[in-house]
């Protein structure tokens, strides 16, 4: 495993990490969840990603139980939560105070996540989306105060624009508060703009770290949808039709098919090529993996082995096949 600094912080994060969206408390049983955590940790992963909204809070409960059982030293791993969408717990709808980035919800959600995860503090606490209904000052102060209280160690954003991130930094500078350390954007061969272009300046200026999500674009980049629709996969989960329609768009499938041929020529599996391609980007602090089966995670952990094959020439070939390389600023 390789480790890198998370942005300009001193936190050493594993370049591959592991998340529980749609799997823990939902698609897979608790024993499989525990097995996955163990494989991840034994493989050198030190960051486990979660959110209040995942499986309505159940994902954090399952991870919390697993962490308790494993008895890993608390100072050997990083665990996160995210606030914004609320944790409905399947009890039928959220009240207005139970979501968003108000001081009330940010603080209450933190306490609830700590309880579900059975830890005393969150290493990383993300604002899961920007909240247009809450002044940015209120959110930055709330995050700063949680850090001052020792309930969170670093805070960050997810799917915020570069401008919104810089606004948070402006407020932090103005009041001498702790600003955001990291952003969690989607990044993979099919979704590139934010990581490759939009944030390009703020890696340098504020030292933004990135914990990128969906390196396999929910599984399509494994190539397993190339020849039809396999049973028992994420995109077949009831209620996830929106994700299926978005992900299995024809232009995505065409791109994956083309790159799968290159993977064959190179003698590497498509999931490993897709994950290694994310790791190759030095602005990516960590690639958050997802898995519904232990064999998937065992395979994905081998992505570093493929890195040496990603020469400039191969990266150019991939760009030519994808035909989606975003226009970069000329500096
Ligand atoms: P991926 O895009 O890598 O998708 C993971 C899924 O792909 C697995 O659950 C599995 O689904 C399939 N898969 C994984 N490996 C293989 C393989 N080797 N061969 C075939 N299929 C494979 O990542 P996620 O979308 O899960 O995102 C990772 C994490 O990022 C999440 O758990 C979460 O922590 C975070 N995230 C954050 C978001 C945010 O808004 N901040 C949004 C989304 C995710 P299956 O077997 O069911 O097909």
C-alpha cells in the first residue's frame, strides 16, 4: 500500500480506501461487511468512508460493529461520516431540521454518527453537498467548533464547486477558523471535469486533498455490463433505476467496451486498469473502493501492480479511446 498526505494536512491516508455506500446495511450481509473491512485493513487500507445517509444510518451501525469486533487500535485507521442528506432510518421522511448544513443538524448529525460508529471522534467529517439554505459562515463555524471539541479532526466537502470551497476558505481566513482540508468528488474514466480542470488551481493554492468516489462508476468500468446485464449487481437493485439509467447510457458503454479491448491487449483486468488510472492522477489523495463481494476487493487491491503499465503512451491511448479528456487551462 502507498500512503499520501491528505492535501496540505499531515494526515497520512492510504491511496486506496474503502467505502460502504449501497453495500453495508443494504446489499450485503453484516458478515460479508466484516470480511471486507478485514481484507481492506490487512491490505494496508487505513481509511473507511461512511455517511449518515447510507442505508438510513444502518451502514454506520454495521461499520461500527465491525470496528468494535476487529479491535484495531483506534490510532491506526481513519473513519469518516458525512452530513447533509439526513439519516431517515426508514421511519418515513425527515423533518426540515434533520438535514442540511445548519449548526443544529451538523452538530446533531455528528453526535449521531459517533454513536452509530461507536467511536469517540470522526477523523474526517464531510459536508455531503453544499446547502444553499445555510450561510456558509454558520457551517464553517460549526465544523471548526466540532474540531475544537475533539469530535472531528479534519473537515471537508463533497461535490462542492471550486468557488464554494474557496468561499469556505475565505470565511475561515476571515475569522481565523480551520478551513476544509479535503473534497470528495466523483472521479473515474467517465467523469473527469471537476478533478482534472475545476479544482486544478486549488490543489496549489489551498492545498486541496481529494478522496475520490466511484472509481468504477458503480461497476460499469469493470466491463461486466459489456455483454448484457448480469444478475445480482448494484445496477439491478430495486429503487436504483435512476443510477442504472444514468450509468448504463450508451456513450458510457461504448467507451468502456473500447477501453476493455485495450485492457485485454495489455493483459490486465478492466477493473484494475480503471482503478490504476485513477491512482495515476497525483491530485487524487485516495481512491475509495466499493465492493459487494470479497473477491472483488481482493482483486481491486492489486491495482498498484498495473501502475507501471500506465506509461504516457498508454495514457494517451486511453484518452484517444475515451474521447472525453476535458480542456485544461493553459497553465
Ligand atoms: P465503484 O464505482 O468502484 O463501485 C463499486 C461497485 O462496483 C461494487 O459494490 C460492485 O458492485 C462493483 N465492483 C467492484 N469491484 C468489482 C470488480 N472487481 N469486478 C466487478 N464488479 C466490481 O465505487 P462506489 O460507487 O461503491 O464508491 C466507493 C465509495 O465512495 C462508496 O462506498 C462511498 O464511500 C463513496 N461515495 C461517495 C459519494 C459522495 O457523494 N460523496 C457518492 C458515492 C460513493 P456490484 O457487485 O453490486 O455490481
